[in-house]
C-alpha cells in the first residue's frame, strides 16, 4: 500500500524538484561523528525504504513535567492523581503552526495525509519513503554502514538538513544519524544440572542476616527461586489479589518471546497456586508494520504471585533503538497500559543521539506510569529453544560495571564517540532517563553488589532534584579528585534501586536451567512493585505510577542498603557500594514488608 501510493506520487516529486523553490535553502539540523566501530560499506540502494519518524516540538512539555512531579511527590496534595491520556496528549501536542509547516513541506514532496501515520498526540509522524526521496528531502546522502565487531549493517547518514522555514518546526528526524542499536541486556545460561556447590548448599541450614533479621535458605546463594525472593525481600506470606485491576508488562524486542508451556513448568516448580489456576499472560504485538526494524512486543502477566522472568534469547536481528519509539507510541496510545512495566533492553547512552534520547525520555515522562530499566549492556547469549549444547554451560565473563559492557577487558576502552576519543565511563540509555527507575544488580545473601551492575552518571540528562540530596551525599564521600573527568558529577545518577541478578532457576524447552545477568534484576524488582500496587489497589488507592520521587523521600527507609561490592570497568575499580545511595546499587534492594507500610 505504501509502495503503490509512492509510485503514484513520483511524477509530482520530479516536478517539485524541477522548479526552483525555497526548499533549496537547507540548513543543517544535526551532524554526528560516526560512533567507533562503524565504517561505510557502500552507498545505500536508492530504492531501499526507510520508515522515517519525524518529531514535532512538544508545545507544553515543561508543564507536563511539572504535573508529573506533583502527582509523584508523596508530600504533594496531588500525589497519585494521575492525568488522563487525553490530558497528557493536550500537553504534548505540537503547535498548529508546526503541524501546518511540516504538512506543507511533506506535501511539496508528494507525501499526502494518507501516507502519514501520526502518534495519538500528533507529536510524531511516520512515513515510509525510499532512500532517493529522503535524500532529497533532507539534502543528504545515506550509506550502508558496517559494524566492525558485530558485523551488523545499518543504513544511515552522518548529517541531515531541513529547509530554513521548517527548521524550528521539527525537533528531530530518524533514522538519520542514529547508530545506536537496541541491545538485549545480558542473560547468560549457566547450567542445566546443579553444580556441586548448589547441591552442597541444599544441605546447609538457613542463614539469618543480623542487620535485617531475615532468614533465608542456604540454597538461595546459588539458586534463586520465587521462595528465595520472598525471603530475601521480606514478602513471605503476602497474598496478592487477582481481582483489583492490577497489571504488569514486560517488553520484548529483537524477536524474543515467552513460552506458555515453560511458564507453566516454572509455576509447577515454584508457584503451585499459579499453576493450579493455569495463570498465563496476554501477548500483544506492537508495530508489526515496522517489520524492517525487527519485531517488537510486550506481554502482560496476570495472576502471578510474584513475577520474574528472563526472556530466553531466541534469534538475533539488528534492531534500531528506534523500536523503543514504536513501543512508546503503542503504550502512549493504549487506553489502559500496564501499571508497571519492565524492560531489559538498551544501549550505551553515547550511541543514541542526544536529541533522540531526550525525546524518547519525554515519552517515558508521558507514560508517567513506571518503567524499570536495566542499563548495563553487553554481548548476548544466542540460544534457541532446544537449548543446544553450546548454550548449556556457557558462562560469559560478567562485565559491565561503569564501562561499556564489552566482555573483553582489552576492548572495553570506554572511548567517547564525539571525535575527541576521550576516556569516559559509559552510562546506559534508557536507564539514564530521569523518568524511569533504573535497577542495579546484587548477588548472595546477605546481599552484595554484583560486579556487572551498571552505574554512574548521565552525560545527557542533568541530575533531577528528587535525587539531589542522596547523590550529593555519595559524591561528598568520594575522595577528592576521584575519577576526575571520567564522569559528569552533575548528571542524572544511576541506578535508583537494585535486586538479585544471578542464578535464577527458570525453564526453557521444558528443562530447568539457571540464568543470570543484567536482565534479571529489572523484572524481579518490577514484581515487587506490582505487589506494592496490589496492596494499594486493595485499599482503594491509585497505583504508584512514577516511582523515583517516592523512593528518594518517604519510602527510602524501605530499602536494604547494600554496602559491599563495586562495579569495575574502563580499567578502574568503578564505584563502591556505600552506606546510603551509591552508583552501584542505588538506594538498595526492596524490603517489601516495610515498603507496604510506607506506601499504603
Ligand atoms: C559475542 O560473543 C560471541 C560468542 O562468544 C562472539 O563470537 C562475538 O564476537 C561477540 N560479539 C561481540 C559484539 O562482542
Ligand atoms: C552465602 O555465602 C556467604 C559467603 O560467600 C555466606 O557468608 C552466607 O552465609 C551465605 N548465605 C546463605 C544464605 O547461605
Ligand atoms: C488448567 O489446564 C488443564 C490442562 O489444559 C486443565 O485440565 C485444567 O482444568 C485447567 N484448570 C483450570 C483451573 O482452568
Ligand atoms: C579517534 O579515533 C579514530 C578511530 O581510531 C581516529 O580515526 C581519529 O583520528 C581519532 N581522533 C582523534 C581526535 O584522536
Ligand atoms: C572503594 O573502597 C576502597 C576500599 O575501601 C578504596 O580503597 C577505594 O578508594 C574506594 N573507591 C572509590 C571510588 O571510592
């Protein structure tokens, strides 16, 4: 359908360019140095189609931000008074002049209303156009770029321009300068049969933590089950209700999917009550139309006593971080999005153009509900459902920390992309967005930070005021001059919180396996937030929504402070877990019983 409508506009386009027009006065909108590792492979085929996304400036984002902070601040009288979808859309709708100017520009290239799809708020436009036309519209030249280590190919340019009269009516256009790819955060398959230490642990007596007074089975040091999570996070005996309108979502990209039979096996193994009622999930496909970007999906889990799920990696397909935008479009247009959402995908902040990162982050503010983002990135383990031999006992080195997550320390160079080749810690995106809750990783009980727990400071986003006191306290404790120049002490600091991240017992292709890595903490933490929402909904209170202002103020005492461990990277020992907030485990891990009291 797109193709035929474009074919029919061809003569018009030719005509438009045959005439002298003020369109010719283009001005550069954005220019980037190609990130390290990407080199030109060849010219882009002129008939290759690009799904172009155009962001118009949001007219009243500052006001939206003000609303968001008021309704998320437990000291504010409007706490919990979430806005409706329509109210949010009004606040981010573009100015009519911007809409008109961009429509006119598109129409001058033969692109008509029926060729354009618009986001609910009208602030994003999507069109499907061939390279030759985009090159004319943006006065640029696309190339096929190849990545040196991954071998991925991508069609991009390093600069694009717009006619002067629409320059201020467009915030950004992608894919143009976006070299970031959406990476799955590591989920490593450790083993199928229990190791000696796991067998030994089963015969040891439970261990009590003198600080928290909690008692945890010895097996939890080497095998994390739902029972372990309930013990470690002080949720033993809590029974959620299936009838209060609660919901939770888990984002899946890159062709990842969930398996109902394996979920059932998992429930039979660990949550018999959920197995007895055949608890399952709804699966919803997002943006199937944007197939060239890869398949995107999210799913919801309902009636789950305590959720945690590690998507098994099934296939590798190159997917632009633009699929985050498709996902946001879907969520923002949904009348009833899940009350808590977990995502375990992202990329190095510096590979995402700042303009796009800021605009995607604004989308999270709009969503205003809660997104949990993990943020260390690294190589993925490629496994198929049959769990072939090479996946069975692979244990990749678990790195990440303050670095770029490259498992090879020799290539974990932490060099900036901006052409200056400075050495710098590499925060992850979207974790660095101040409107999401970033989750760090822990291991063992009593808990300590895991070395691959990402953490640090954004170079794009300023430190939000909700974390000012906590982060300043941490910075004050750093010896003077520590890592000077390697991080931005005024940036949004991550993570916000932490949770267990390794040795999770799950099922794949009917078999129990142990998985771990950075993808595990986010859904674990989200499971406990879902239980907190349950406790609130039962009392007739609204769900929690955007969490951070609450966590850093009245709920801060509901976290177990993690004070052991650090997150090495970039040739340094990284940051230390310390008393109070730190750049490895944030405020700490949830003490569910305390948190319930604090939020209900
Ligand atoms: C990922 O790991 C595989 C197998 O260990 C390796 O062949 C590949 O080069 C790695 N890719 C990157 C980007 O490090
Ligand atoms: C876990 O291992 C640590 C030592 O590595 C030990 O001190 C602790 O008691 C163990 N915890 C449990 C629950 O067995
Ligand atoms: C769960 O599914 C099984 C197998 O399909 C079926 O026999 C059983 O009746 C179902 N139980 C409930 C509570 O729906
Ligand atoms: C940065 O590194 C790239 C790739 O190694 C090199 O081509 C470039 O000249 C370097 N730039 C500077 C300013 O050193
Ligand atoms: C981390 O703690 C160690 C041991 O106390 C100390 O030597 C080091 O300087 C600390 N590092 C940072 C970055 O605070």
